[in-house]
């Protein structure tokens, strides 16, 4: 009996460790990037949220359409961006887009295959707006501060 409790305890500890490591990997620090020709250096958190939820369509004081690019689910940084910037859980975000798609009002931003492709997308579109894990090579893209 003591042996089975010990095994159950070890199994629970192992599962908690795996969940914590998965959670922390998905919760990596991020940097928000824009096209290098974009004049902004500081972006309002609410504006970024509106851009990714498709309630804003243009950059302020610019003729450029917003072109947000998302990272795929499961990549580092996506969970943190969804929670801290979009102020939603992954399930809430999924439901948000299901409702918008079903009603025909909007579609989610495209998803890059990986951070390098997100950087390439931002560089290819003057209205580009993306986020990548901190430490990603952003090449000529410009990192902006979020307030």
C-alpha cells in the first residue's frame, strides 16, 4: 500500500513538472515588431489588441493597412501575447474567432509557421505588425515598446 502511494505521488509530481515546463515554454517573453519604415516607436497596448482582433484596420496617421501576423498555437510567446495583450485565454480567443467567422464579420490574422516567417511577413508588408519570442533575430524589422 505504501509503495502504491509513493508511485502515485511520484506520478503526480512528474505530471506537475511536465505541465509547469510546458506552461513556461508557452509563456516566453515576447517583442512586438513592425516594418522598418513605420514611424512608430511606442504603441499603445489597446491599439495592438485592436489590430489583432481586427477592430482597427489602419495605422494611426498613416495610409497603411494593418497587417498583423500571429504565431501558431503552441509556439513560445503565443500564450503570453494572448493573455497579456489580447486579454483572453486561448479558449476565449478561439470562441471569439468562431463567432466572427460564422457571422462573416472578420477572420483571424494569418499564422506564420515560425518566428522567422513572422519576421519575414512584417518585413514584406509596410503595415506589418507581429510579435516573436525575445531573442529572435528580427533582421531589419523594428522593435516597438508597448505602453
